[in-house]
């Protein structure tokens, strides 16, 4: 039994444990704060809560896989990402929809790019595709998303039609997708260059999830509550 308990020097295991608790707390907070929002901002807060809630469930499993086996919970992690990343992409669409009419095609473009990014990354990590070819193609899909939210249709709608609250939220989410999501390829490279290890790979991925899911939700909460206050 001693061998399968969390050890004080297992810093990666501790990070898994912290994330499972933090995701659970964030989920409760976002759902409780939903009543403070108005209109479509309620939906945005619900999506933020779903993102952290789904991650909390998966982190309970991932922490056990790590503590018991010492191996990366790759499949659990990607199942989590396949559910939560499209939800995060949906937030861009919801923020824009809260202030203007948005073409459905924009949503599908962003969704397809996010799924391609994840699928290619997964193929590389489970070695059914060359690790670096998968990395290049996956990164290309991420860069397309960045283009779309800065210079593409989404970026133009935000600049021309967005309210002050929506523009502030959009800019913050855009920064997270640009800089926060950049942590994931760093983890991938460190984990697969030989200079890194599974410990580094999982530590960096866990840090990225903290920034990109909990901070992501806090941005939505801040925009939703500020918009509500400004309409009173």
C-alpha cells in the first residue's frame, strides 16, 4: 500500500492532486457566480464551469495513474482536451454572439482547427505518427486559430461590433490562446527531445491546464460580472 500512496517528494503527483482540487473549486465557483450574470453571459459562465468540471473528473483519474504507475496518463489527458478545448473555442463564439449576429461558419472553422490540433498531437504522443511531423502539423492548426482570432473573421467582428466588456474578455482569451496555449508545445518538445522526461512533460502540461482552464474561466467571470454591473 505504501508504494501507491502519494509521496512527499513526488512533485508531479502533488501537482496532479492540486489541479484536481483547484478544478473542482473553480467549477463550484463559476456555477455559483452564474446567477450574477445576465443574458448570454450566463451561458459563457456555464461553459467555463463545464471546462473545469470535466477537467476535475479527468484529473482524479490522471493523478491515480501517475501515482500508481509513474507513467503519463496520455489517453485520459487527451480525452479531457478533446472535450474541453472545443468548449473553450466555443467561448469566442459566445462572446461575439452576446453582442452581434455571428455566422455559424466561424464556429465550425475554429472547432475543426482545434480538433485537428488535438488529434495530430495525440497521434504523435502515442507514436502512430512521426512525433515531429505531428508536432509541426498540430502547431500549424494552432497558428491558424491565432490568425483567425487576431486578423480573421473573429478578430474583425470583435473590433467592429464588440462591447467594452466583450472586447476586454475577447482580448484576454486571445492572450491565453496565444501565450497560455504556447505552454503545451513547450511541454511536448521538452518531453520528446530526450532532454526532458515524463516528469517534465506532465509538470508543464499541468501548469498549462491551470493557466488555460482556471484563468480562462476567471476571465469569463470578470467580463460577465462587469457587463452585468454596467447595465444596472
